C-alpha cells in the first residue's frame, strides 16, 4: 500500500513523499525510526480514503461509548494547562510545526498520565486529525470553548494567535480561582479550629464538671444542664459522628460525580443569599468572556451561544441562553435579552448595546468580562473579610456560653459557702 506523508526533521525542515507500508500506522512508525516528525499521513489509493473514513467513524463510536468512562480518565490540572498553552504560543510563534511543538512539551512532562494525553494528541495529529478534533477527545482538560477557539485558529491559519488568546483567558481563570481558594483558606481553618475546640469541651472538659457537680451535690441551672446533656449524649452515641461524616462525604461525592448532583448544586448555589449573588456574578463574567472570545475568533453568533451555554449548569442562566437564542433568531438584540433577565448589570447591558451598534460586539463583551472579573475579585475579598470576624464572633459566643454555663454554678456554690 502506497502512503503519502508530510513530515519535519529535527532541524525543522519540511518534506513530503510516499512510501510503501501495510497501513498508515506502520508508515508512521517507519518515519519515526528515521527521526522524522509526521504532520500528515494518508493512503494514496481510493480504498484508503474509505478506510480512513471508516477509522474516523470507529473513533467517534469509541469516544461516544466511553462517555461514562471520561470521569475516570486523566486530565491536565489548570496550572499545567496554563503552561501548555503558553508554551504552544511561544513555540508556534518561533516557527515550530505543530507536532514537534507538542512533542517538545511532552518530553518535559514528568507525570505519565499527563504525558499520555499529549501522546494521544500527537498520534491523532499524525493520523491526519485536526488539532481541535484531537483535543475534543480529552474534554476533562480541553473544554468546548478551548476547542472552538483552536478550530477557529485552524480555519484562519493563525493558531499561534489563538493560543495566545487562550493563554490570557486561562491565566485569568486561574487567577480568579486562586483568589477564591485563597480567600476561603482562613475561614475554613477557623471553622476547623472551632470544631476541634468544641469537641474537646464536650468530650473531655464538660464530663469532668459533671462528675464534680455530682460529688458536691450542686443543682446546676438550666443552661448548664443542657450542656451536660449534650456532652452525655455525644459520649454515649459517639459512633454517630463518623457515620455523619461518612454521609457528608458520600453526598459530596454524589454531587461531584453525578449529573443530577452537579445540577442540584448549580441551582442551589444561586439561592443562598450572599453566596448566590457572588456565584451569579462569577458565572456572568465567565459567560461574557466565553461569548466575547468566540465572537472575536470568528465563530457565528448562534454557535457561540450554543458553546457558551455549556459553561454553566444553572437553570437561570440556561433560561437566559434560551432568551438570547430566541432574540437572535427573531432579529432582536442580545442587550435586550440581557437586560430583561435581571442577571446582568445595567452598565454591562449598555456596553453590549453600544457594541452591537458599532459592530464590535466581541471586544465589548471581552472588555465587560474584564471589568466584571475585577469587580468579582474585590467582592470575593470583601465577603471573606466580613466572614472571618463573623466566624470568630460565633466561635467566641459558643465558647463563652459553655464557659459561663460551667462556671456559674461554681460561683453560686462559692457564694453560698461564704
């Protein structure tokens, strides 16, 4: 069988020719043994085209059959994805071909599961797949927005520019995520400390006071009796605590792993008074950036809305996307649908309206996303600064109530003895 190929040698020089091999995979192995990086390979015969089409169909069927398995497949962490995107930008701008660039990144990847992802992408590219198609096989790492931007870059011949835009977008996403996680670290530490203090009081301190009150014949007040009853109940039914913790862990796993759990969490988050508003603004910034980025890269408006819809599970925002698509198909404006939804700030709606009037909707949405993200970062910091004293005050009130309930009978006993 005659195989036509295009390849690049270790000096970066491109070449194309034919060779005889049993199939495309054997041809790739032969070329690799010669030190060539294969960028395209196909069978020269007409039957080869049918074989390639059949192979692609089999690959699609295999991908569809493995949807339930994807949650267990490896993925590139966000930090690694940032590095990958930046390095691809640098290598492509330096003139490197696509396959050699990914192979260079793969050689410096230390973890086997992450290297396996890059290896799969390289093999798909050498088999003739496009980069966007190769990335779509790893949805846990490369989401629909990432793949859509890459597809636009392939269509326009400007992959390096698209990787640069993606690098900026992924970096901002990582910065906001780190901001939220960093702000949550101290409140979580305070809550853990509060739980440990209360556990020590109820399991070790209060039982000693109970024995002392019994020996002294003191009849403690009602609040003290409540504390003593709670301590006795916890000591008697201590095994309920690990069961409750296991139940909580099970619920968390259900929320993370199941579609129904993730949907419930997405809807529940927006119903919490303060957290819901913050979460809605975070989703708003993500939606605006997704739509703006895709429009800037030449993706059609309806297709953009379909891709941006996947960035959130919230039913409220899904309803917003329904209204946006209906508005577009009926000749209306995005700004009108945004304004009627009540989920988008008025100044954003006005900026979107101006962008529609001037024909620069993509840049307008991207600029609004930058403003919303900056406001969200400040809001996260403010909320966390307010949450810290609330936790401290709550912990102080609980510990103070326990201390007063325990020591008041002793004060009364001392006063009676005098």
